[in-house]
C-alpha cells in the first residue's frame, strides 16, 4: 500500500503531533480557510444540527469546529485534543463545555453519550484509522452520527504536500502525515459498526486561488472530503 512518503515533494523537517500543533497554535486560525472544512459542514444534509444536544469534538484544536457547532444551537460540546497549545486557544474561544487533554483514540469520555461525534482535519496524523472509528462508535448514542472531515487522498498524492506550518523562525515544518485511501476509511468504519450516510468533497476553485495563488495548478482537484456515518439504532 502507498504511504505519504511515496508522494512527499516538500521533504520538510517533520515533528510529532504535539510539538507541531503547539508550535502552530498561535497562527493556526490565520492559515486554515473555512473552505477547507467549515464550508463542507454547511453542505451536509443528513445531520439535523438543531436536533443535536451533545457533541464530542475530537481533535478540537483552537475551537473552530466547536464555534461552528455552537452557532448551530448545540449547547453541550466536549472537546478533546493532544496539544496543550491548541486547547489553550480553544479555551479562549469559549465554545466548548469541557476541554480534555487526551488522545482522540482513547478520550476517556463517557460511552453512548453523544448525538454527534465530529473530527475535522486530524486523521492524517494517525497511522491506523481503526482506533479512531472505534472510539467514536463507543461515544455515540444509538442512531447518533459521526462526521469526519479529512484531507482528500487525491490532493495529498497530487500536491505532495504534508500538513505543515511555518515556525517562528520562518522554517516550514511538517507534522507527521499519513496517507489514507477511501478504502482505509470504509474498512475502519465498517469494522467499528458505522453505516455511511453521506459524502461531500471540496474542490480547489477560484476562491482558494485568491488566498493561495501558488495553488493555481491544483484548481479543480478535490482538497478535502466530509463523510457522514450513522450508528445503527
């Protein structure tokens, strides 16, 4: 099976997830565009956001997703992240009910508690997706949803671009990145018990190019994908 290393064109110095996101936390919200993830959430039709009472936000980062959920009327949002720097930013934003410093594959949150489990732009950091999908299944109530927003494997393979940020010294630094094909996602989710309900893809278009003109050669390529899963009732 291919790995991201087979396509990496940048060859940046790579760091682990905690080191990387602690370093990226001060500038993360300035770099990540809504078109990458939040715009995809806006398009989804299977989840009635207003009927969701409790959500687990896995890899909650600076609280961008939590704020989006709060804006849809969700009042109970528990965030989990491995980076103290990102959690500090999320605490300042104030969208979450609780914030926990813990691995998304072993959150410590209460089982069968959440109408919605959501994880956005994090699964490329996991070498194996099975533990994430299994933990999400454990957390969800029967009939609950899992929404996963991920970097599109086609974009990763065509661009050869790892998840990365610019450090305070000006050096581009990669954060440990793994390539997952759709087969990997479907297999991991099905093994955990999830049923696929909806998919949506974001393409690089003129809006992206206005913000990232160097991406001109990538126009028309998918950048990210949202997958909506449901736990059987």
